[in-house]
C-alpha cells in the first residue's frame, strides 16, 4: 500500500543519510592515514635494517676467505631482511668479474633455485675511469627489469625462471669494479 512519509520521518532519513555520508568520509580519511602510516613504518624498518646491516660491515677483514665470508653474509642478510629472492656475487680476479654461487632468500620460488646450476662466464671488470667513479665507491642501479641486464649473458634464462626485477650493486676497488651484487627482487616495490 502507498506510504506517505511525515515531515518528521523525512528529516530523520535526511539526518541519517548525512551521518552515513560523514562516516564514509571519515573512513576514507582513516584509510589514507593508515596507508601513510604503513609507508612510514616500512621506511623506518628499511632504514633501521640498513643501519644494522652497515654496522655488521665495520669489522676488519684480514684474509681472502674472510673477505668472501663477509660479502656472503652481507648479501644473505639483505635477502633475509627484505625478503628478496636471490643474489649472485661477482668478485674481481685478474681483471675480470667472476660469478660466485647464488644465495637465496626464504621465499625464493623453486624455479629460481635452478639458477644455482647455471654456469656463467666471467666478464671484464669495468675500470673506475669508465664508470667515472673513484676508488672504493659503491654504486646502486635503480630497480630495473631483468631484460635490461646487458652484461649478463643469460638474462632470458633469468626471466624464464621467474626473475623480473633486479638491482645491481657495484663496489669499486683501487682501479676496477671489485664486487658486483646482482639481487633478484620479488617485485618492483
């Protein structure tokens, strides 16, 4: 049957609709604040982790074995701390960067772990003058696609294994790049 709304009931519906609209706006503001807070927490976690990792690198290194161990430990800490998938360490020997074994993070997909059996040829170590860097400087590329690794001979195999996003960190020595770390990330975030 037909229903006629009284003025009092109409005002009540309008007040309810207004409250509902206010609540929706408050929820939108709260969601935006929560997202900002999460981003700030992520930044603080990364900064804290980075500082803690950097402190572990202050111990003196007195042998070649210790040198390798420190680099491996550093790379594994990065993988575990940021939940990245993998890292291949390249060390300078006789003017070349030679690949070492792959290290993997806790959530690395099984398809990527087969990279450990992949043999890769050494590459010519870039000279500091070619990179326009001085001695003992660390450079980091931005997050790039695995397809953009022009120096890595099997970049298509990386991609077919599931690696899409990488970061390359180079550390220069006295005259050449002495360390290269190739990190595989789960995403570009």
